[in-house]
C-alpha cells in the first residue's frame, strides 16, 4: 500500500497514461549480469502495479514471473491482463517491506517506481528505514548471482525532469520521498552486492509522451492521476497549479514554457535505473 497515493482509485486509469519503459536496458543488463537467457530467468516484480513490466517481459519470452503488489485493484488489473500467459508463478497481494517468499527464490527482483511510495511522511525519517528493510528482504529472496533492479528518480531529476512539479510547488518536499541514489548504492553494497551500476536514459518519459506534452490536459483530474506527485499536493496547491496553467494559456505562453522545460528534462532525464549483482 502506498503511503500517499490511493492506488485502488488509480488502478482504473493507470494504463491510460503509463507504459513499461527501458525494456532493452532491463533485459540487456539482467541477462548480462545473471548470465542467463530470459527464458531461464525467474523474476519477482515487487510493486508490479497493473503488470506493464511483467507483460512486456512475458512477451519477450521470460521464463517465470511472480507479481506482487500492495493494492488489490492494481494486482487485479495485472491478473486480468496476464491471465493467458503460461509463465506466471503467482500473483501475491502483500505489503513491502515484507517479501513473503523463501530465501534465494529469484534471479531478478525488480522495483519499478515503487521505493518512493514506501516511507510514511507523517513520520518521515531521512534514514529511509522501510526502504532499507525492503532491500534487505530483496537480497534475502535473491539467488546468489541474481540481480536487484531499482527504477527511481534522483533529487535532481525530480527538480528538473518533470515540467509540472515546479508549477505545483512541491519539488522540495516531494524529492525527499525518493531515497537518494548514493544511499541506495551504499545499502546494496552493504547487503553484499558486488557490482552496482546506474543508468539514466534522458529521452525516457514515464507518462505516455502525448499526454505529458499536453499541458492543458493537466487541468483535468484524470490527467493529474498520471503522476503520484499530484496526490502529494494540497487542494490549494492544485488550485494554484490550475490557475497558473490557465494564465499561461491566456498569455499564449504554454508552448514556450514547455519547450524550456524540455531542455532541462533532456539534460537530467526523469529516471535512474540501478542494477546490483548479489
Ligand atoms: C508508480 S506504481 C508502479 C507500478 C509498476 N511497477 C510500474 O512501473 O508500472 C507504484 C506501485 O507500488 C505499489 N506499492 C506502493 N507501496 C507498496 C507497498 N508498501 N507494498 C507493495 N506495493 C506497494 C502500488 O500499489 C503501485 O502499484
């Protein structure tokens, strides 16, 4: 269960605007580091959401996948989408940091855009205890020679990679939900992972690009469900956000604003993917 986004609500619209991204990197790095072809690999998708990554891996010939999520709605959608695939080991409704699986069960454990949902900000602790516990669990359920994959955003990516966070005025608060990448690398190394590599694909956008670039679309509540940053904002911040968009529209400056933001996004990117070999 996310500590701030209601995924039972979001599960109905998530697939309208979100797709699996960086599949070439994901498949390339996991096959290279594990030394196994995809068809012999066993993957745990922790925080699988509606199963977009799972489905793409299955389409690419993955051997076996376990899908786990804390939201019944998200997992139900994942189950419906992947019902006809033969390589599903299990769908598991469970809440991180626990991973209710035996030791050394998987070749790959992946967390795609999940870790920033874990800490409870009402009791926010900058040591990120739940994230640390989650990664300890991931290491436990990973086979020797297996790989942990974390797809997340750095604080600079939160600041410069998304046009809407600064307009919403949440950047400085929201960025702290994302465990700092140097900390993640250190925790993975302390857990015994030998190789820890991180990659930024600057061209990758988390949302469907036609939606991301539709600034006026953000006046609609459905559009704003596309990114959990909006569920971090207060009603007043959302109201201010909409007013700023309307003002830019009236001044005919939306395109210039977006073009300027794109320069920054293409410099910093939106996401960082970490691969750690046990
Ligand atoms: C941004 S979505 C990412 C979904 C999927 N990995 C993807 O990239 O399309 C975050 C997912 O993490 C799940 N999640 C958040 N906190 C969780 C927790 N404590 N335990 C299990 N799942 C959690 C949510 O239910 C949601 O499906």
